[in-house]
């Protein structure tokens, strides 16, 4: 099985409801290396990130993390997170269209 560097999320702007960031496809395991949340909105906001395991269980790994205006947050909680087939990462923000997200890692 080859380990391949991958863009898990090439860039998406978060909403106030859960936005899908990445779902591991069938037959694939993914490892998150880095996730960056950048706030270009009008004020400081909070970001919540959840992992949903295949089958529906899961929870918040990042809960209402503050991101300053024009600041960014590199979520250490997500570093080295292993996602099995069907596992998903979602995120939401306290203000719509304020936070842009990119996420990279490896797939195998």
C-alpha cells in the first residue's frame, strides 16, 4: 500500500452549520497532517471541528476555538488524526463567510 501526500481540503469557507471538510473514501485511510483556519471576516470568531466516525459516532475535537480577526489557527488537535474509510471531518464558524480552511495530509 502506497502512502501518498494529499490535499484533503483545498479550501472552503465555513458557514454557521457543519461544513464537510473531508470524508475518507471506501478502501482509504487518511492521516491529517495540518489544518489551517484563517479569519478574514469583520471580527474575531469561534471555530468548532468535529470528527464523525463511519457509523455516526464522534465528537468535537476543537470546540469554540477563538480565531482573531486577520488571524489564523493551526489546529494541533487534528495533527496525526487517522481517518478510516467513511470517517469524516466537519467544521462550523460562529459567523458566516469569515473563516477559510485548508487541510493536508496523507492517504493510503
